[in-house]
C-alpha cells in the first residue's frame, strides 16, 4: 500500500510521465507479489492460480501495487472456515489487456458495488477486516491513468471478481491521455482529488 501511495503522491507533484515505464513480464511481476503475500497465503491456506500473462510496457511499481491490493482483498474477504480460492484470468479484447481477480469470498451486495471505489469508504467492520479504505480508490486512479478501467462483478456468498483493463498499444495510451488531459473539468477534478487524497493520507500518518 505504501508504494502505491508514494507513487500517487509523486504523480500529483511531478506528473504521470515522470514515473518510469519499462517492458515488464506480468508473470514475473505477479510472482513477486505472491512472494510478498506468502505469509498471508500460508496463514489462510489460500490457493491461487493464474493464466499466462503478457509482457507489457508499464510502471512496474504501480501495477505491482494494484495486483497486491486486489489479491490481498481477495484473500482477506474469505468466508469463515473456508480457505480462499483465487484465480487471476487474462484475455485481450478490443485493444485492451483485461485481467480479472476472482475469489470465492463473502461477496458484495449489488447495491453497494458502485461505492467500493470511493476514498476511505468501507463496507465491512474494520475490526473484522482491517484496512483504511484507500486501496481500491488508489487502484482505480492508477488504472484510469493507464487508459483503462476497473470494475467489479460479485454475488453475496459466492465471491467477487475485480477486473481491470490496460491499453495494449502505447500510441493509443498516449492519445487517450492527451484527450483526458485536454479537458479542463477533468484536470481540475483530478487536482482536487489529489489534494483531498494527500490531506487524508497525512491525517492517517499523523494519527
């Protein structure tokens, strides 16, 4: 989480393009994330499988943090007395890489799905499921800046799948970001969001 917050604060100060991108194997990146989560995986008995993932041009630290947040949630919100089962799927569709992280956890009520990407918004008790309500909102910011989107399909008692997409071609990504950045209303909204994000993060650190 701290890595993702640091990158978002960096982006708000210096701009998106200042974050380095490089050709990265998502398979290797995912294996690093799974290594970081090995204590959690061992403690919960989680079983994790994944499709073959592509090599793409990305900012590794940011996409790694997105994977880690989504996988951590998939493991965390498991049903009592039932081991988490998580599958990471991949497909390419309409010029996008599409990755899904599917679990067999507690699920989310349909009417609450639209609110889960709000900053500092929590659906469950922090005593039972620890967290600050930052992760999904931060993931949404990163994915949208990659020219993609993030969305959820879920059923209470059966589990949740979080999908996120990423533009396959660098030219498309550049054009998308140019269109996004050319709209003053959206630019102002992003700046307001980052000011709010930084103030709340500072409050958490100082508390």
